C-alpha cells in the first residue's frame, strides 16, 4: 500500500505576498464572488429545515413527502454536479460561472408562487442542479487562480460562506416565522436577493489560464496569468499541457484512489450533517429540548465557528490533522446521544454542539481536497462527480431520517449516523493526502494504487 503524499516527499512552493495590489484585489473579488455562490447554496438549503413544520401543516405533507422535499435540492445536486463539471471542462469555467447563477435567480423567485408540494419539489430540484454545477465550476476556477500558500485557506473560506448562508437563512427565517409570522413561501424566496447580487458581480470574470492551456490557448492563458497570478504560480503553469476532457480518467488506475477518497470522505461528512441539520428542530424537540428552532439556530452558529477554525488552521497544521481526528470526535458525540438519549436535554444539546463543531472542521476539507487532487482536464468533472456521490448520501440521510426516527427511534438513528463518521475517519486515515504548500501540479499527481484495509 502506498502511503499518502506528504510535504516532506515533495518540494513546497514558496512565494512571497503579492506585491501587485491589482492582483490582490482580483483574488479577493474572485474568492468573494465564488463564496457568494456558496452563500446562496447554504441559504437555499438552510431555509427548508426551518419551514418544514409550517410547510407540512399547510400542504398536509406525509412523512415521505417531507423527506422528498427536504432532499429535493440534494437530488438535484446529484445531477447538476457531473453535468456542470463536464461543461466546465468542455466549454470553460467562465460561461458556466454565469449560467448557474441565472438558474439560482429564476428558481429563487419561483418559490414565491408555489401552490402545491410537487411544484416546490420540482423547483428545488432544478435549483439543486444549479448548486451542484456551482461546486464543479467555482471551486476549480478558484483553485486554478489561487497561490499555493493561500489555496487551502481560500477554499476553506468557501465552506465558511456556505455555513454563513445556512445560518443566516435560519436566523432570518426564525425571526420572520416567530416575530412577524411570515408565510413559508416568502422565507424560501428570500434567496432571490443574494442571487441577484452575486449574479451581477460575476459578470466579467476571466477564464482560467489552466483551462485555456488545456485547450492549447497558451498565449491567451499567460496574458491573463500575468495580470492575475503570482510569479510562482505562473511558473507552475509551464507544467500544464493540452489535454482533452476524459470523464473515464476519473476511474483510471492513476486517479481511481483520488476519486474514491474525495467521494467517500465527502459522503461520510455530509450524510449525518444534512440528515440532522434539516430536521434539527424535530430531533431536538423529540429529545426534550423545548424550543427546537432556537436549539437548531445555536447549532448552526456553532457550525460557522467550526468552519472558521478550519479556515484559520488549515495552512498551519495541514489537511490531514483537520480531516481525521475531528471525524472521530464527531462520531463519539453521536454515540453519546445514541446511547444516552434519555439524559437531560442540556447534555443532549452539548453533544449536538460538539458534533456540529467538529463535523464542520472536517467538512471544511470537502471544499479543499476535490479541487486539489484532480488535474485540470478533469478537475471540473472530478469535483462534479464527487459532489454527486456525496449528495446520494446526503439525500438518502435526509429522506430516511424522519422514517428512521419514527421506526427505530432517535437513539438508534444517531448510532447509525456515528457509524458513518467512523467509516469516513478510517478511509481518511488510509487515503487522505497532505497537500499543504504544494503546487497544484503536485497536488493533482496520482495518489497511487493504495487499497483500503
């Protein structure tokens, strides 16, 4: 079995702080507009859990329909990720960067006019496709422009933006539902506002130099690179070669382990998170926490704190230390809930807080690894495919959780969630690479043919 790549095995890229203020300004803006998409993703997904009780009462939803609507955007992500990734590799990051935000905008506005459950399901399914595409377009674009010394922090920031969007959606929705008793359509439709803002800000974004080189457009690529990138990263562009997109390459001996790793790591992080977060008010109330909505709001605040901690630590302690130990801690917290669900509500809430914080720390790496471990010609496809696979678990968890709670009880359901975290920790132990400080050419080198033991 090959061991994961470490910085000691490959030379790190050292680059000084950017001297050109225009380059710094560009990087800040690019990171911001991509983070804006992630913010919208979280905002769209966060609102559904909050309005689920009101939505259920208004439309007389069955447990099955609750699960379908809760999972609709996640199902959409399953299709949108690979499609968006393929198109990003085929026609470019730049055009797809605008198209998916337009879909966000139209879908967000359509939620104001929902009349029945199936309409909401279809609208959020399409919005989910745009979300999946945004992962597979925005992340490769940011990775391909980012300097090696900041790449991890900038990519982890995208997860912070996602959680902030999720939290703000919850906070605004909580206020609107409890203080002014706003209709759930208005709460869900609020995503129209950030969608319009980010759509306008994305206009005029440049194409990725690495993608241009993969298409043989070197002169155009280096012209953009000299305007927007640091010298060390411009030099790294010399390693890029024209290559045709080839989806099958994800499963070749060279990149099979990279594909396995990012897919399973992502699945094992988001499956318990989405299942619990979507139905947090219901789960907490069933465990004796009187105000489930307020408790869920606290948990979402803790998640933001965890993602911020990962962002500030990632370039100091490295990827592996933030990917493996937190998953074990999150699993232990769920075991406590599963075995001692009869304990006081405060103990249960503290355990959920521990899970939320450390799950957010490890989940931040799902925004880093996928963009790093694939080469340019399949980077969009790799991120998109991993996004799709992760949402199989997330959608299944969201759909099954209310049925599992009703049939098996909260305790057993939490133990199942804990076992998923354990699986992720074991997989990461064997396959997670250390990519801190490495050039993008080095991080996208094959992991080898290691086997899971």
